[in-house]
C-alpha cells in the first residue's frame, strides 16, 4: 500500500471510543482533502438542475394549450389543473408531516436506558 493513498488515510482516521474507521453505520464518510467534491454538490450543477426542472414543469403546463381537456367534474377541465392540484397536494403533505412531527417527536435521548444517562 502506497503511503498517502485513500485507504490508509481512512484507516488512520478512527473513532477514539470505537476503534473503527469512520464511514460506517451512523458515521459520515471520510473524504480526503485532495478528492474533488461530488458533482451534485457543485452550486453550478444544482442551479442547472433547478432550471431543467423548471423547463420540464413549464412544458408540462404548456401542453394544456395543445390538448383539449375532457373534465368529469368541471374543475378538472380548467387550464393547468393537474399542475396546481399537484402543488396543493404536495403543500398539504408537507403541512401534515409538520403537524404529525409536533405530536410524534421524541427527545434525542429517548431510547437510552437510565443506566446510560
């Protein structure tokens, strides 16, 4: 093993209490300082993905200009119905999750026994 390679650097960075290399279950992976960042972390890539999503969503809504809707309930024949109903449903799920979190959350040390505290 060449000195300075990634495996050796990972082996040298161990947890003091466990003696195991970082990057295992519950531990963040170790990234060597000379390794490039992941492509999804690059701000330019993130901006490009948002632009791509916006274009795809705009094209989806623009499709309503070329398709004649045959609504069954009246409101589902309106322009962009499926776009705004999807947005409202997503917002509703977020609000429901936030409300459930208020009732279901536990303290950080909830599963620790009394002897460990």
